[in-house]
C-alpha cells in the first residue's frame, strides 16, 4: 500500500501517514503506522541466557524462535479501486468529447503485512485491521512456502485488529502471554515481514507501557519498544523470551523515514478480548458507559478531601446511561475497572476498548472518602442523541441527533447537527447548526449508529457529506 500524504489522525495532526504494511505516520514527530513490536516480561522469566563464550553454549534465542517463527505469516492483499483520468475531468474534454460521468478506470492495488497464527486447530490469524481493510483478496504465505487464501472473520478499526481464518492444515501457533505482567525493561522479540523480507527477527526491551494520546487509533494503550520495526511488520508478533505473544505490531516513530527505536504494539490482553468478541459475534459490540472523566490532580484531591493522587474524577453522567443505572455520581473518583487499576484518564478510555455489550464489570471508586464497588452493566447504545466527541474526537464541541422528515423529498433521513460551538474544530472546517449529515468517509449514513461505523473505517481525515439548504457539500475535517 502506497504512502498517503497530508492525512490527519485523531487528536494529532501529521504531515504524512502510512499504515503498516506500508502505512506510516510521519508527524512533526514522525509517527509511522507500520507495525511495532513490543515486549513481554522477560525479567519475569529470568532474562537472557547467561552462558559465557568458552565456558558453555553461547547465549541464543534460536531454540525459541524455531518454535514460534512458523506461526508468523506473510499477508498480501489485493484491492480493486476506481480511478478517473485527470485529463478527462477537465471541462473542455468533458464538453467537446462527450465524456460520460460514469466513466471509470479500474486499478488493482496491493499491500503486504504480517499476521500471527493464534489457534492452529481452527486456523485463526490475528493481524492489523489496516492491513486487510477493503481487500478483495487476502493471501497468506506460511513459513514452509505454502500460499492459501484467507477469509476475513471480522475487524475492529478502532483498535486496529482483524481476525482471519485459513484451513487448519499443519499450522504452528503462538500462545498468549498475560501482557498485564509486562514491566519496563523486559526483553522482547519482534517477528514479521518488513519490506517483504520473510521471517525477520529483531530484539529489544519494553521501553514504556500504556502509551496513549498518539492519535493512531480510537482506543490506545500501546506497549512501546525499541525493537527495530519497519513497513511490512504491521500485524506481526511481539513475543517474550518464552515465545509467548505479548503484543501485535502497529506503529513506529520515524521522523526521517527510518527506524529510530520507538515502536508501538497492541497489548496481548486487548488483542485476545477483541478477538474473542469477533469470533463470538462476527463484530465488536461495544456498549456505552455514559460518563465523562478527568484526571485527579492535587487541587481536585484537596477539593474532594481524598488522600490520593491517582484516579479519574467523574465530571458528567448522561441520563439513562449505564453509568447512571450503576449509581455513579459526579465527583466519584474511579480507581479500578474490572481487574485494571485506573491511574489516569487514558487508563479509563483504554479499558473501554474491551467493555462489550452484556458485560457486567465491577467499578471501584472513592466517594466521600470511602471506598465502594458498583456493578456496571454494559448496554447497547441506541445513539438517538449524542455529543460529537462520542463519535469522533474531531467532532468535539457539536451535538448530533437522529433526524427523520418524511415531508422532505430531498433528505428524509440523516443526522441533524443541532449545536456547533464556534471555537470547535468542526466549526472551523465549515460545519454549521442545521446541517444534516448524510455520508461519512464515502459511505451513506442515515443514523448515528451508521455514522459511528463509517467514522471508524478511517483514522485519516474525516470526510462528511452534508445536506444544507437543499444542496449537498463535502467537508474534510482534520
């Protein structure tokens, strides 16, 4: 997949974004969405081999790699796109040569990436969503040279994960590690197919945990590693020294276009939760909690008379939401969701990535100086009325609601923009109160559920088709 220029990711503006397999983010910082590789808890397993040359066998990862390498596969995709000859767009040619509006040229594009066999008995493979997005054909090449076609079971663009299936014929697999056990400094090994070079292995350490706010995905909770990652590594494996999967490669920071030792991977626990949801339902069915939070700081801790410096404060609760039904109140300090400690706002939002419809999750909080636990039952979100940031961060400062007008032959259904704050990004790019959204990212949308799905298809600029005063227009929000 060729690099795309002039794209913008959520919350962060970048000069160039390329998704793994050949996709990268090149911001002022230089972020490449090409697949990072992240680490595992090597320290928990004793670290690297300690033998000294001349006194025994040389330290080596060869035995472990012989077991896990066959489970990392090469993914090649082909996509058919329609293009127009720019010459034929010129009004002179269109007028004098009678060029029809429907005339299109068909072009085949190809991209490559990596994947990991996580279940040899069923033939399930995990990779990045952007590696296989919109692919007409997905071809898997195994380590023994066999090439087979894969079926897309389901994908989750918000986390950038996809699940594929192939015939389970003599496959190797990599088992999951508990990524919650990772510590900064643990040794990790990255395996993938950078630049189409199959079965490439690099090593490094876990440089940081819980990275977020990068603008790469809708939900971010990345493992950062200094293992060398390059285009084509997307969807590859990050394993610990026991050969267990601790992450799936996703992105690298590359200000000069090359690897500088800063890569990011999706933690294995998040991968497993999303994969299980896809396998059970064919899609990811996230519910809506209905609560807004902010980091607990010293001033807020003093105001709420609590002796702690970590957690998030509940600042708003939507009526009728799961949060209200669970008994959450403004001013509550959330310290734990499920098994995960919540120290800051990014912890809260990353946990939302694995909160699915029907789940009942214990939430530990502090209220009036006392610790208590409430049960949060995740429900389906009907999305009749919503604040824009719930759909996409770039829509912060607006309010949306489902719209239906049977008397309007021009536009019967869509999403009404009821409020647009003048200092919002959406206002700066031309969105106005009274606009009706009828399309997003080149997909028709008739309600808020469809809008959210369409927005999730792209992490680049947000294209909105708007119906205003009897005419249509397109707005690009970066």
